[in-house]
C-alpha cells in the first residue's frame, strides 16, 4: 500500500503509473485534484465534460494504492469496453453483470481471491444482490466510484431509480470513500447527487464545461436531406451520428441518404434486438460510419472518433443536447455538432410530454411535467437565439465564458446572412396568415403562398386570395423555416395542441404597414463548401492542437487505422480500445522507427508497446518506403 506516501513520493508514483500504464505524459486539469482526493480517502464529486478523462480519476488511484476500487456503472456495454481497455493496459479488471459466463465468474473470483484485482465494474441492480454484497464485505475495498452519477437525479436527463439505492452502500461500508462522476450537472443536479449519495465533506471538482474542439452549428432546417448530406460530406470517411426525434424519421432519412450513395443505417428501439446489436457492433468496429438514430443509440457507444453529430430535430433539453453532442470528438480532435432546428419541434415535444404525463396521471411526480417543459423552453431559447453557442452552454451549466468570440460556432463564425428581400417575403407570409383568417397551420399557409391547388386550398376558395402563389419559387422547407423565424421573432404566434394554427403576433401589423422592418436569414451559400474547422488553441494538459493530416501522412494514418481495425477484430474489442485516433495521428506525423520512439507517442504504455508495437512499426516502415519511392 502506498497511500500514506509523502506528497512528493505520491506525485512521483502517480506520474510513473500514468506514463508506464497509460502512456500519457501529464494529467489533465482536475485529474490531479481528483486523484489526490481519492488517495487521501476523501469523498469527491467530479464533474468533467464528456471526453474530459473521468475514468483515469478512479483507475489511477486503484493502481497506485494497489487496492480494489468498485465502479458502479449503468451500462454493460460501457463496462465491457472499459474492462477490455484496461486489460490491454495490463490492469486486472473485471465486470459483474447478469450475462456473465461461468468461466468469467470463476476468473473473477480467482483474481479477487489473490488480491490482484484492481477495478471491478458493477451494474447497480447487480450490486444489491445479497450474496454479492456479502462477498464484497470480505474484500478490501479502497473506494466506490459512481460513474454517470447524474442518473441518481430526476433533474438530470437519464434518471435511473436503481441509483437511488446507492445511499444504502454507505451504511454497509461506512469507512469506504465515495467518488461520484458525471459529465452533466447543472447546479441543481450537482446538489442532488451530493445529497442522495450522502457525500461527506466531498472535494467538489467542476471542470470547464466548454468543449473548444466542438464546433456548434444551429441552422434553420430548410432541406433536411440536403443539409445532412452536405454535413456528412464535410467529414469524409469519418464516423457520424444523426439523431432524429421519431423512429420513422430515422428510416426515411437513412434511405434518403443511401439513395445519395451514403452508407447510412437506421437505428431505433423498435428494431429487433439482434439487429440493434449488429448495428452497434458494426459502428464500434468501424464497419459502419453513418448511423441515423433515435436517442436510443449512443449511451453505450463511446467510439471516440465521431467527427459529426447531427440533430435532425431539436432535443428536449440542453442537458440532452450536451450529452448527445458530447459523443463527438471524444478523442479531443475537432468535431462538428449540427442542430437543424425548426420551431415546430418544440410544439411536437410539448404535445408528446403532455400526452405521456396524462397517461401516467397519478403515477409520476406531478412536478415532472413542469420540469420537462421548463427544460424544453430553455433548449428552444438556445436554438432560437443568435448568441455564441459555447457561451450559452457554459452559462447554462453555471460557468462564465471568457472568450468574446469562440471561433467555433455558427454565431461567431457569422454563418447566416439576411435574405435579400426578406422584409417583403415576411410581409407576404404575414399577409397570407391574415387573409386565411388566422385559423390555419403553417402547411396550409405555405400551400397558399406556393400556389398549390390542393383540395384543402380549393375547398376554401383560398386560390382566389391575392396572396395565392406569391412565393412560387420558394421550397416548402424554406418557407416553413421562415415561418419559424417569424414565430421566434414574435411576429407570428403558433397555438399549442395537435393542430397548431398561426396568428399574428405583436408588431406584425407594423411590419405589414411598412412601419417596421422584418429580417429573415439563411445559411451562407459558402458554408456548404467550407471545410471542417481547425482549432489552433492547444488545450492545457494534453489536448494538443489538432491538425488536419494531409498527403502521405493521411495515407499512413488510414493504413494504421486499418491495422488497428484488424487487431481489434482479432481480439474481439472495439478499435478505439486498441489505440485512440489521436495516438494514430501522432504516429502518422512522427513516424517512429524504434520501440523507444513509439513509447514516446501519447497513449502508448509498455504493455501496448509489447502487444502491438512491432506490427505498427512494421506498417510505418513499409509506408516510409512507399513515400520515398513516390517522392518527386
Ligand atoms: P470521460 O469518461 O470523461 O468521458 P474518458 O475517461 O473516456 O473520458 O477519457 C477520454 C479520452 O481521453 C480517452 O481516450 C483517454 O484515454 C484520454 N485521456 C484521459 N486522460 C488523459 C491524459 N491525462 N492525457 C492524455 N489523454 C488522456
Ligand atoms: Zn461562439
């Protein structure tokens, strides 16, 4: 046991383990503090954004102390990946869950019995089986690490009742410290976690929420398929997740993308379990790059090289948005998060929420609907307003944001431009709403504007209105978005309910009379052609500057990825567990020629060097020959 070491010696032990096991040169911000708290045997609440490096905060102390840490984690897939990753680093780790084979169970007992086990992952429902707890009490448990701790709170976005029971552990293991980890925590959720877990004088560490490597774009949804295809085109050969609100939307969008030659597949909870398993496995193994899914997809998937997350519809809270966009760029390299927004999405959510609250009448928490509607309203405000996205997200999570211009969001990059005759167009739309009596929804008004002789229009004589056909050249999608913009600007009002109707809002008459001007905006035409953003601010503590690989480096990187995929296939683990993209990138740039040089690459520890070093060195050497031969 090294837990009573003097601070210097302890820092040295941490640094040595970090280097030797994980191949990392330094700790990231707050990892040091979190690890120190664990080594002091203190309770802690650690809030770091996705990809911030939470796992290391409980993995490293277990290794340095040479004792067992029990990690509570909600998802089997996530546990299995972590265990696979740790084993590749030569760490004795195991997971306990309901589908454990007899063989795996025997392995586990052996490792636990001889005291070599360092990390044990457990699902909460499994933890509370009497037999398991009785066994655990016979072990020397150094700490409990509670992963995804926001699951304990109703104010989070992923409440799991089983998590509530974790407080019972406190009684059973009064002397063992608890460390809670989460990526999503508004001050309210944070307070809830502390209270529910009965943390004792915890070290509370809240990292910067901002993810500078993510470029946030919130664009009006005007031509969904075109917009999604273009975004995918900005990230060739890279992993992308496209989120839709409804199951049927995932299928329609995936087929539309397939027709454009993009190998996309749909994923939602209504698919047969075997199909879902296949899709997840294909995505993790990099056989499939573009997945069009409902939010059912993603919790257990932490492929670290996702370069694009698209929301084809607005999520229901900023918590959900932050969680889902957080799946992009977990390797710390730049990634894009595109939200295609329509004000109609909020109305859709509201009616879904009201319906499900009505169905669970008397069962659920009566305040739950209010809470949901409030979260939704905040999301809508975020999407509808032209305010720096990085700033808005940071502030929402209770943190000030210092940069005047983030350089990585649609607002700061100034990607929208006014429609040239926007004022006149707005007048036409407002006028059509008035002429049709303020009793119809957006679709009808748009049919009138576009001059469509459909039954509904003809039956009401709306083809004889002066506004009939005044916007013939505009697409329905674009007009729909202009309607949204007018709603957001308060010039139109949209009623609640299943069939929302449009009516004039405050200030609309002034616009119609020409006393006030209205503006409509479209994404700049140049956006489509623009490449992915580069961020040139290196992040302190390890997230280094991201480069776009080019030419021979890019070719080598692709070869190394193929090699990684082969090795992962042989071992039956997801590729990112073998090496992260950031590691392969550095290999492609530095082209190490010896094991020592390879060991200096970030993310390569002794164990991985022994296991894979020779094959990667061979691939690099072979590529060097090619590049030489091909040089001019
Ligand atoms: P989280 O659980 O907070 O989402 P992870 O623990 O999965 O994040 O870490 C994200 C990535 O960052 C992983 O690829 C991990 O190996 C890497 N990482 C963590 N700590 C460091 C560090 N100190 N230096 C370099 N890379 C790190
Ligand atoms: Zn910005």
